[in-house]
C-alpha cells in the first residue's frame, strides 16, 4: 500500500510557509536587480508599482520576507533565536571580506 505522506515529509502547512518564503525572496532579488540596473530612486512608469521608487519596492519586499520568516517561526519550523545566532555569525564571518562597510556593533 502506498503511503499518503509526501516524499519530503512536509505537512501542507510547512510546504506553504516555505513556498511563501521562496516567493518573497525571489521578489526581493528582483527588486535588488532593478536597483543595480537603474538606481534606488528610479520608478517604474506603469503597473502596480507605478510611482513607487525602487527603494520603496525593496523595503516592501524585505518586509514581506520578514513576514514569511515570522510565519516559519510561529509555525515551529525554525526558531527566531537560531536565526539571530546565524545572523550574528554571518556578520562576524563576512566582515573581513567587506571593503566599504562600517563596523557594526554586535
């Protein structure tokens, strides 16, 4: 008899939260690409983003990523404390490779 469980053992709720995070990360990357090509203050001339600067779009997309991360924490998929620890670790590791950033107070 075939198992009704999905091969990755994710519940539908877990899969939905991960899909949301992936989608929001993709939209954030897209906003970054627009800034890299056109600058922070450039605006899309039409559509749903009409009038918003690329900076405003980036902020909105970063907020969406944060919301998706919060949903993963609230759903018990990951722990906020573990994310914070990983963030501090990353800042420590990447510091020596950055040439144009001020030191952060951790």
